[in-house]
């Protein structure tokens, strides 16, 4: 199996643990990256794996990929909540932020909200809709109309429940317990707020391009005028609008400049006191989200690319913010960003501290188990891939991760280990035959792959030529020996016997 096949397999394993909405959001994000000119080859790998998965039965409930003749035959109990929450897609996040950010809804809350609505608020309405779906007689237009009507009734019911909570401490505690606490209650308010605005918010979002370039947010008047009109009519929805624009922005940090354009000032203090501060708040929440995501990828995600990808996105975000805003004049925003930088620096330091050792372990020649198979430790190889990608990236972004000394020491150790062991493996390859050669070839292939990550394709190509020469030499040497795989003295000894 090639390196790309191994990575693709790991990616698919990880994707299968995500919800259909999360995979769909990932596809949309990666398509934007590719459209913006991203040269990262892993973007195409992850995108291809995501799209393939969306076409399988695992995610067959996703309407965008379900054949026409199957769309109306889905299980009603699964279809109704999915359609019901569909307008929230751009506002959902999987990570639990340090503090609740208005306009961003924690995805796990949807099940709690749905259980509450379907049990206490609209039980009969929902059961009726499920029954109609399972009869298989609804057209798509009719189904959409019925789901929208259900959302409108849910707004009335949720608003009444929230009003009762405001008027009664007992009702407030009961509702907070139902939602899992204050944070859950805040998410419920956001959900209700977004649903209540569906009649104008959906047309507004349809008018916003799926992909917003940095130049468009920083200079073009079209999106600026569109948002200004919405802000004048619906000033309480600036956080919701900011969340939607963040989801569509190729460079989320550009929302800081966009907020300055809206506020007619580049002064962070003026922006912070304006109605458009939520646009900067949203960028800070994204830095916090990427911080949490990076930690989750490092701890739990077997894909060796995901961790460094999250770090790269974090670095790009922070670099953009610090370039566009003078945070020394913005106390709260500076503190939020500083907290994420400290946390991300700790995460990166842990990765760098083990990089040298994991690279060394990954370059060991595999042994053979009882069945004759090579004992290749793919987990260690994946860890080495991840570590090297981080070492390379940190070397180009040391100011973001604040690990200058550790990064320098790690690079020196990694370079020495990688170069010495790779050359040694190729040299030893000249002396191997049979299964021993196959084992050494496996180790050499890993070494070349890691060298390509660290040094680049040109250096890796030189190593491949050296490997080819070593293999040719070994084969030629084997032909010259009466019994391949045995030394000449040993051959003479056996012949004499």
C-alpha cells in the first residue's frame, strides 16, 4: 500500500466518525481552499475521501448525494430532524469553545433540543409529519413546506418557553437543566433566533457568495453594502451574520478588516464600541476553535495530516489578525488571542519534544512475525509523518507558536537522525537478499517518504535514485554468487562439506 493509500484509509476512518453535516461542511471548506489556489496535496486527498464517503450508504441520508428514486423513501424519524435543523448548518461547530460565542451553535446540542421539542412542544405535529413521510406520497416541495411550517410553530413554542423562563426562576432552572446548563440555554436562544429570522436570513445568505475572498472582504463594496443594509434592519443579528460570513470566508481573519470598514475606522477601540464588534469576536472564537481542534486531532485523530492542518489554519488566522489590527489597543481581543497562543504553544512543544524519537523508531527495519509477515508499526510511521509536518511548519511560523529554541533544537536532531539513518539504510540495502532485502526496502521507503516531507521532492528523488542503484548492485552481487543470499566463504564451506 502506498503512502497516499495509507493516508486516504486513515482519513476515511476518521470521516466515518463524523456526522453527515460535518463531512459536508468539510467538503465545502476544502473546495474553497482549492479554489483559492491552495497547493497542499493533502487538500485533494481529504476532499476526494470526503466526497467518496458522502456517496456511500453510510451517508446516504444526505440529499445532495441520494438518487432521486430514494429521496422520498428515507426513514421519517431520521429525515425530519435533519431537515428541521438544515438552516443551522453554517452556524454549527463541533468544538466547545471556552466561552459561548453568539451565532455559533455547538452541534451536540441539536439532539437535546430535538428531544425536548419532539417530546414537550410539538409532539403531535412531528408525529404527523413523520407519518406523512413514511407513506411515501409527499412531493419534495410539499415536504419542504411542511418542514418550514414546523419550524415556524417551533419558534412560537420555544419563544413562549423562553419567556416563561424569564418570568419564573423555577421555569428557568427547569429549562436550563433540560438544555444541560447555561451554555445549552444560550445555544437554544441562538437556534430560536436563527429560525425566527428564516424569512429574511435565507434570502440574505443566498445573496452572499459561497466563497468570500480576502480581497472581497477588504475592498469590494458589494458584500459591505449587503451587510450594512441587513445591520440597519436587523441590528441584533450582527453575530449571526458574522458567523455566516466566517463560514464562507477563504481567510477568516479578513473579517477584522471587514469590521473596520463597517465601523469606518481602523482603530480597534472604535470597532470594539461599534455594532460591528461581533465580526472581530467571531474571528477570536475561530482562533479558540482551531486551538481546541488542534488538541483533539493530536490526541484522537489517526490521520497524520489533520493536526498540522489545524495548526496551519491557526497560524494563517493569527498572522492575518496581527497584520490587520493593532491588538495593543484592544485589551479583550488581545487577551483572547494570547490565551490561544499560549495553549497552542504548549501543544506544539509536546509534539516537538517527541519528534526526534518517533522519527528514529519509524526508521527501524521491520521484523517478521510467526506468519512470515513484516511487523510494520504503521502507528509509529503515522506519528513520524505528523511530527515532521509540524517541525517543517513551525520552522516557517516560529513567531506564532513561540517555540524558537525548542524548534531549532528539534530541527537539528531530526535532520541529523533522518539523514544518517536514511543513508545507512540505503547503504545496507546493497548487502541484502531475499526477505531481508524486502524488509530493508520497506524501511528505505519510509525514510524516503519522511525525507520528502522534510526536505522536499527533489531531495527525495535523489534518494530514490540511490535506492535504485543499491537494489541493482545487490541483485548483481546475488547473480555472481553460486547461492544467492550466502557469502562466498559460506559457499566454500558448504561445498567442502
